[in-house]
C-alpha cells in the first residue's frame, strides 16, 4: 500500500442524512443509551466528528452519530467519503474504527483530572474506568 495520500481518493462534504445508508451487517450493537449520550454531546458541543462512508454512501464508521443526529432532527452532516477503498479495505476500516480505540489504556489520574468539572451524566460514563483504580 502506498503511504501517499491522494486527494482524489477522499472528499469531505456536508451531506443530507437521508442519503446515508447504514451498513446492514454492522457488528456493533447500537443502543439508545449510547445514542442519548451522543445526542447530548452534539447538543452541547455541536457535531465534532464526521461520518465515514464509502463511495456508495454506506456508513463505514458513525452509525451511532448518524442515528443521534436523526433523532435530533438534524438534516445534514459532515461526511468523509473514502471513494477508492476496495471491499476488503472497507471491511477492515469498519471493524478497526471501533476496536482500535478499545485497545488504548486510560491514564486514570489524568482521567480523574479531566472529568472533574463535567456534569454528573458525563461523569457516569467514566465510572467503570474509575472503579478499576
């Protein structure tokens, strides 16, 4: 694989939510609790992360963000279109996008410091991590 980024392989644009297609075999279970937390994040901080899609506008990463946006009545979202990925690359990206973040450990001391001023609902998201200390 080339290490060179080719501009024509990617596009970032604002797209109608209705044009985005959920991946039917998404192995991540989307639940209302996660959606509610993302909705709150969007309401507080706007939309800070793009939805990643393939050339057919099928979601690779961002199913929960997309559903949260729908429930909030948001009609358009920032989308990163990976135009030239083959089916295997899409599959890898779809699986690794979520899994790789789970492999990175937390620095509990820094986490406590960073969550200190958050509201109680946000702090609850980190309770399981803080209980490990």
